[in-house]
C-alpha cells in the first residue's frame, strides 16, 4: 500500500496497557495511522498510567517536563522520516525508524537510521561512507550507546589522535567526522541533541574538522604530452587504460563513474552531453556538461566503444544492464583500480615523478586551461561545479566555436625545436 498523500498519515504517543512490566509500568509506543490502519512502534520509555498522564498533560513539571520533551522528539523524528519517504508504506517507515530503542539521542542509533534512509534512496556510495564511519567510531568507543552530549571537542580530538595513531590519514578523519557533524545537526533539528552541546566550529575550544592537504595533482603540459605520445601494445589493458585516461582529460576531466555510465544517447553530432552522477541525484538543478567531440575523442570511442545496439547501449564495455547498485558500484571500482594500475605503470616507464591516476586527469584539465588564461567561469561550467548558485553569476553561455577553441588548447603541445644542420664544407682540391 503506497501513497504520496502524507496528509493521510497521523502520529501520536500511546501507552500500551495490554501487558504490564514486572514493576507495573507499561511500554510507551509510537502510534502511526494510515488509511485506517494503525501500527505501534517501540520506544525506550516505560511508564505507569499515572506517570504517563502527568507527562502528556498540558503543564508537565520537573522530570515529567523532561519526559514530555523526549516524547515530542520521538514524534518529531517519525514525522521527519515520513516527510522524507518518497511514498509511504509501513515497512519503509519501519526500516528507517530505530525500533530497538527509539533513541535518536544515541549517535549509533542516529547513524543506523540515516544509513537505512540512504539505502532506501539507493545512495549506495554515501551509505558505505556512513557505515565505515560508524564502525570506526564504535571501535574507538565500544558499547551500544554514545549520547550526543558526549561528543565534545575533547572527545573528537582524542578520536582524531586515535585514528592517526592507527595509520589513518587526516582526510579519512575528516570524512568520518563530517558524518558525525551532519548527524549532530539533524539531531538538533529534531530535538534529540542540544545546540549548546554542538562541538564543531572555529571558535575557541570548538573542534575544527581537519581539511585534506591541497596536494597538487595536475600534470604539466609536457608530462601530458608524454602520455599522449606513449605507444603501448595494441588491445592490451595498458593501451585501454592510457586511452581512458586521455578520454577523461579531454572530456572536461570526466571521472571514471561517469565514463562507465556514458551511453550512445549522450552523443550528439558535435558534443557529448552528460550530468555528473555525483550531483545528479542530490541536486536536481545541476547543469549538464557539454564536451566538444575532438578527433582524439572520436578515435578512442571508435577503438574501444562497443557496438551500438540501441541509443541506450553503454559506450564502453564496462557495465551491463540490470546490475544492482552495489554490483554496479563494485564494477566501477574495479575498472577504476585497473586503469589506475596501468596509468601508474606508464608514468613510471616515462620516469614521471607524479602519482598519476584518473583523478589527475581532472585536475590537469582544469589547471592547463587556467594556465592558458581561460576564464575561470568557463572552467567551472566545464567541470560541472557543484555550487551552481556561485558559478552561475560568473559566466554566460559559451558559443560552440569558442568551446572548440578551448578544446584545442588541451592538445596544444610545445613543438620540438629542429636543430639546424651545419653547412657542408667543400674540399678544395
């Protein structure tokens, strides 16, 4: 049973008096009613009938006032889950609700509920990040509970030190703690975390999440020319990897996931048009990226592209239809791993000092254009910058001829100087 009419759903706090505990208390439950069907969901609270009436009354006092606020938080949490569901079913609601304790004040429970939401929305990548973050924090803080009030600046600094001591990078620390910060903000909105306990920020005694070091990943135009000039054996993984790296570089720094997802429907006479998978799901206003089809791009597609059966056929033979999202993610990860393996081998053969990966192609695309004096707003548009509201103020649409001129810069390699031959001296007899 599904519906998009959220107004048909009602919630409430209910004392289930059908069976009492040994101490005479009854379980407090969340009641959800939809189309005359009612389901009860457990919370962590157990109250006598008298205590329940004092808690839900108009003016609860002392400890009853505290309980009242917590029960309001339970219902707020349920309402937020309902509003975030694409279509309501009791099963979908139950998957997102922390039914074992009903305690969103518990950071671990908040993690599990949010992971369930991500899985429900098929956001496999984000779900994986939050899952590994949860496992890491559980190792640092063993047990079943971790209250938001325990997440202090001191706690976070100890966690960061523990991570670094165990071989993690500051980048990994930052990724995991941004998950915690996101959940803390959600907790404040719902009412399970207090704003005065918020530990993140730049003020004195607040914790600042470490930012990754800005390691330069772009190659010089000379190094890029070496990759273009490298001649691996035909029809080998090394040849495929080199060409896919070049394809990424020439196609606005397109990443491996988007390369794998390209279909023949994305190709027009003069362009390849796609939306970044990274932003398409989370930002409905994200702009399409247009790539001018140069002769080098056409050559790579003709060489490695699979036969076009329909316009929906994937261009490159990496993915197949009807894969689950988890299988698709694993296939893309394996393809990325292979390309990185061989492009690193090529860089080593060319005696290049840089660590060359698929990600290097994206940085190189942007840096080469910037060094050539190309307008930064064009580069932002070409990269599909995620902060659309910021970038839109800087650029107007570029004509296709201008885009072709920009594309030609990417292979504007320096010409080798030819040595002048010394004049031949004639022998005098």
